[in-house]
């Protein structure tokens, strides 16, 4: 019984951290409070045709940047620490 519980815990923890092929990914980044940005991917196997990202900070708006068929798409800008930066991502069916 004890071995099966340990095996179940190990299997469930591995399932949580092992990436699945075909997933969509996104991430935010800030480098030393100088540059801030967002990245997204929509792999072909995910069922999505592409990914989109957008940054808005004060009066700045990058508009939607689009990557198609598994292409990595990103948007970045020089960070203004006095303004709130909003980062958006979405996927295209």
C-alpha cells in the first residue's frame, strides 16, 4: 500500500511539471527595470493557428503583434517605472 501511494504521488508530480508537446506558452519579462515585454507561442499541435501579444503603458500601445503556425511572437519596450504596464496575450483559433 505504501509503495502504491508513493508511486501515485511521484506520477502526479511528474505530470504537473512535464511539458506536453503541442501546448501554448506565454511569459512576461523585465530586465533590470529597463526593458519589459511579453512572449507567446502557439505550437502547430496545439490546435491554435497563432498567438498574439500586446503591451500598453501610459499613452504607449504596441498594438497586437501576431505570430502564425508555431511562430514565437513578442513585444517589448523601455519600461517607465512611473506608469503601470499592462501585458496581454491571446491565441487565434
